[in-house]
């Protein structure tokens, strides 16, 4: 089966070209005649980019299939332009052993819409007490190369140090949910003016920054690779800059919601805005956008966190933190980074595809758009806009903070190894 994409602009640059995809690879670029039986897509000058890679997704299977399944989450990913996602370990049972990670990996393969890479837990049951069997998960069929207790911080420095040391032998990266738990007891909202006014217990920036600083020091001494999940404060940007300047192998992600939304949204008391780490100030968001443009923050990761209505449509304090992200990420990046002139489309390819693929060590994702490379591709209409409706998203849950918002940047086609997975907002 072959697909001919006619008149696409590679990385949104230069004159439109035709891209022929056959046998899972990019087989020709230029002015190409459609081979017999090829599926022809009229791109009309849209931007062709390498398929997106999400280092931080919650697919909820096993255990909370009422919120999301590997199948529905994979559909949301394909529709959002993703060709690979990393499924976090905070499932039930926890992905802290080979059986669970192999299950997730296999269900991803069977679904076939996106490469689902399970993240292994750092500690048994995410309890922060003893290390999980990192080596067994790494050697399993799932080939785990990223470990995280996300949802919880590996706050014990001795355990974190050991995890970093072991990970070097496994050529793996440890992704930390940076939150000093002693500083966030009962915390509900970013510690600042809004939280004071609304009467919420504050969630200080220092809870994040102190762990990021500590982990950078631990990683440098261990010669290990550290990845910082969902960076949310300006102070964390300063710590990352310092650590990178002194040669620490640290990478970092920012979520779309921390680029666009601020704690001013909390005035409505709507728990759709409750997320961990919390929405911060406009000043923080501006610094995160600048750091992403500059490369101090390496990439965008969604932290796609589906929750069913009974966990979200409650009073603020008992609502679960987290929001949907897979189908809106490209649009939020277009709004905050492209429309502002901070990134061009080549830059978007870097932060949504190339850097995350490098950080996770995926050899077949985030590759250059040249002949012979795997056809993991996404076609984006940069000028089109759409209105977000939670119920229309492919996820089982509908907890999008962008409800009713009109956003730019529409994914029109996604290809996984040359096969169309999503087209014009529909799964193939
Ligand atoms: N981000 C969130 O608010 N929630 C995540 C956990 C996490 O990423 O810390 C979840 O699993 O729901
Ligand atoms: Zn987290
Ligand atoms: Zn998360």
C-alpha cells in the first residue's frame, strides 16, 4: 500500500513538494507521479512534520477503564498527530513489573494506532519505599527505557540516587514528578495571590524547584539521565539552565496547559482547572514559553490525564487533578508558540517530535523528512481553526480545560509506519 501526499510544505517551509510513502518508509520526495493504486492526499500547502512523540500520557488501563483505555487513548493520540506515546505507570495494578508493562505494550500493538511505550514505576506500587525491578522491565518485551513514579515524587534522596545509578546500566532515563511532599500537604492551588483570595492552601514553587535542584545534583554525580516532568515555574527554568550549563544530562518537558493557562482561571472554582503541578502565574507561563523557545526546556509533553465526571465534577478539594491533552496539544502550541513568533514549524517539530524521541531513545521516531526514513508523519493545517468540545474528543473522559475555545492548528492526517491512522478528525 502506498500513499502520495501532494503539495505539502516540509516543516512548513519552502515550495510545496510531493511525498510518496511506500512499505512504511518515505520512498520519494519531489514532483512524484502517483503509482498505480496509491492513495492520493491533496495537502494544498499544509505543513508536513515528523509524527509527534508524547513522553507523558496517562492511558488508565489497567484499572480505570472508565476514564480511558489503551484503545481510546490511542485514538486521541492519533487524532492529535502522535505516532508514539509513553504511558505512565500509575495504573491499577501499577506498572512496576514485567507482566503489567508487557500487557500495556501488547494492547498498544494490537490497537495499532500509535506506538505505546509503557513507563515503568521507579518504586514498588509507587510507594516510594523500595526500588521496582527496573532491569526485568527493561529486558521485557516492552523494552522499558523510561522509569517514573509520576503522580508521586521519588522524594527519598537515597532511593532516587539508586534509581539514577541503576538506570545508567540500563541506558534508561528517570522521569521525576518534582514535588517535595512535605511542602505540599493539603495544597490546592499555586501559592500566591489567587490562592489567598479564594482561600485555598498554597502550593509553593519551592516544592518543585528544590527537588529539581536536588535531582540535578544527584544525576550529575551518578552520570545519569534525568528528565523533569511538567515544569511549571520560572525558578525551575533557572535551575535547569544552571544544571545544563554545568553539563548535567537533564532534559525537561512543559505541558500545553502550563504554557497557556494561569491560576486566574481558578476564580470560577471549576475543578477542570485543577492539575498537578497547579496552574501558575502569567509571569511563570511567559518564562516557560521563552525557555521552550530557547531549548532550556526541551519539549512539550501533554500529561494527558483523563478523569470521569464523578472524579472531576465535585467540590474543588476532592476533585482529582489532571486534564486532557492529546488532541489539543498541537493547537495550544500553535497558539502560544507559533502565533507569538517564538517558534517556527521546524521548532514545533523539535519540541513535539525530535527532542522527545531523542530523550526516550526511540530510533524510528522524530526522524528527518528525507527518503528512506520511517513514515511516521503528521500533516498540519496551520491556518485552520477549530472549537474544542470535550464530548467530541476521542477520550472516554471529557475533562478539557479548553472547552468552547477556538484554537488554531488542525491535524489533518497522521501516518504510523506509512499507514494512515487518522484523517480529517476521524480514525481510519
Ligand atoms: N497531572 C495530574 O494532575 N494528574 C496526573 C498525575 C501527574 O501527572 O502527576 C494523573 O495521573 O491524573
Ligand atoms: Zn506528575
Ligand atoms: Zn502525569
